[in-house]
């Protein structure tokens, strides 16, 4: 069986083209919002662990 040598490049080029294009109408979340929500969730879990020990 012959191997196709150019198959990987074409699929990689398509992925690069897909991820390079950004949609201006796309929903965006500020990275600091995500970090603050994660920290807030950690604090909430720790408070709940102190209030309701198992």
C-alpha cells in the first residue's frame, strides 16, 4: 500500500485557517472574570466545608 505524504499538511492547514479566524460577533468572556469565578468557587467550597463538616 502506498502512503499519502501530503495528507497531514492539508488537514493541518485547514485547522490553522479555522483557528486563525475570529468571529467579531462571538460571545467573549474576560479572562479575569473566569479567574475570579474560579477563586470565588474555591472560597465558597471551603466555607461550606467549614460550616458542614462530614
